[in-house]
C-alpha cells in the first residue's frame, strides 16, 4: 500500500511541485502525491499546470488532506489548511531565497523535518539537506535544430538588480546578448504561460540560466533535458560554468566552434540521464518520507554542495588569520581549516589513511581555467557522511583546497551494487588566476568520520 503525500504551496513555485508530483508517482510505488495550491498563476501572467486549487476544488482538497499520511509544506501554508494538517506528519521545504524569518520561525514549530532545494544558493542560505527538483526526460525530449543560425534563449523570472539575492541580472545579460544578434538568433522572454515558456527553451541551442549567484535553477534542468548547451554559474555539472564577466567569452566559443556546441549539447542530455534521472533522484524523497514516518529527528545541516574557493595552508602569507571554522567548507563541522591543511601536508596523521577508488570523467582546459569531474569514494566508508575535496599541490609544497561540488552519481551505486555510493560524484572548476606560476599537481582528498583518503592524480596544471 502506498502512503498518501500532499504537497502544499500557496503559489505554483514555477511548476516545480507539479513536475515533482508526476515523477514521484511514476517512479515510486511507496508514495502517492497530490498537490494543493492557492492558485496556479502569478500576477505577471505566468500560468502553470494544476492539480488541486483550494477555492476551485475545496471538497476534493479537504478529502485529500484528511486521507494524507504526510503533509509536505513548500514555503508556507494557507491558514485555512491548518485544521486539516495539525495532527499529520509534516515535512517542511524552503524553495525561495530568502523566505521571511517569521515564516521560518512558524514552520519550525510545525516540524523538525526541514529541507531546502538541492541547489547551491538554497543550500548555502538555509544549511539544510536538499531535495531535488525533478524532471522526466521521457517528457522533456530534444527538438532537432533546423535553422541557419544557432538560437540563444534567456528567460529571466525577475528584473531585480544584479546585486540582489535571487537576481538573474536580466538587464546586464540582455545587453551582452545584444552584441550577438549578428551571429545568432537571440530570444529573451519572460512572463509566459508554462508550456509556451518550455517550447521557446526547447527550440533553442543555447540556454542561459543564472550567471550571478553561483547556482542553478529548474531552467538548467530543463535545458539539460532538452539537450541544450546551458550556461549557469553553478560549479560544473551538465552545463558550462560561467559568470556575468565571462558570459560573452563562452558564447563566442560556442558560436565559433560548432563541434564544441554539439559536444556540450550531448553532454547536457547525457548528464541528466546519468546523474539526475528521476528514477534515481526520487529516492531522496523516499528516504525523507521514510525518516518522517519512522519519527527520526531533524536531519543534520549539510553544506556539502558548496565551497569557499581556495584555502591556502598556514605557511602561506596569504592565509594569515584564516585558521578558523569556515562555515561553507564541505565538512566544516568536523574539520577546522588547519586540520585539513595538516591532513594534506603531513601525511599520515594520527589516523591511517583508507584506500580510495576513483574515476575522472572530465578534464577540460578552458581559457579561464580547468574543469574536473568524476567520482571517488573511500573503501569502507558510507558516502552520505563523506566529503570530497579537490586540491592543488604546488612545487613549493603549498596546498590549496579547491571549491568542490558533491554530485549525485546513482550510476556508481549501481555499478558497485552499493546504494550508499550514490553521492560519490564531484566536480570542480580551477580558475587559472587562483594558483601560482609553475607546475601544480592535482589531487583528491576525502574526509569522513575523522578518517581520510588522499591521492595525487596524473594531472598537472601549468600556471
């Protein structure tokens, strides 16, 4: 028998609950989801698919709420729903950045089981475990390009200034795209109904998401499903990582090299099929709901998908005053900065190093730096508790930890018949201006439960 889950959201949240509901219902036999919202549109004209709307489907909505085993609150609730949910098992998830503090305070009273989105900006701001946005690539299929020029699409959801949290820098990006109208079709749009928005994206070759907040959004997942070359500011995944400063450079590269463009399009679709397919990613919801049903306490805060850039060892003059806890460094609750530097510089330490297995999927040299991605795990350690760090070792013995993203790799779990390895993926972008001149060796450090593994790769960087 499947447990009944009800998503609650006052707004359509850009269609995310609709897509997540469909994927969970399709790929999980243990949970059946309905979605109740106040409305399925925004005042700016965007209209989204709906399941239950409170004022339109009140009788059905009340019945579904009464039958619910789990209430999954997304951002906030309508006070009229409270009599129906007060004795239910409740999970809270924050989608937007930022949610008002009074809302957070109120929802914390409702449930200790709190999550955010599995996207870097939300993970940084809330310090909670993430649940992924889901899209079914069986429904989001590529559209073959039949046009004389490549098409670039940009669909900002707001017009906020570039420095504001959540801004897409719409004005600045539009100005940059104005310089490419002689060599590409440029399609800048917003505030369209959901299906029309998706059609415009699907008919592009290149899609721009968020190039200012070191994150990605549902737009990136849509672009990857459609097999587009996606540009966003998150550490490397199925897209090209860039920022506002380098956006024009990457666009020129893609437009100048058709083979490179086709390669990035193929990689994006391959990544969504391999690393973000809902048949695998839905397990994050299954595990969260199972914990809730078992009555386990609030999940531990997790910062394991973000970093703080390069951290230099204490021997470096640039590191004076940095011997402290770094709140966004993966694993910061267990390791101080000096302890990590000690692990790297003085090997072995008081704890013996464990053996490691790894694979490098991608090592790409770009004009602005190097991209590296793959998977790695310590033998004998569960990856749920492990943190992966890419590091550099220069000729003078200076170690630097590189901003490293943890990626879902369910294919690795299947390959080794070990589900706990599903979080063993990693990706890092090593900016060329952030390391000294000379040859730097590249390595991987894994830390977990006061244990560690380290390996120097056969990769070197010439500064």
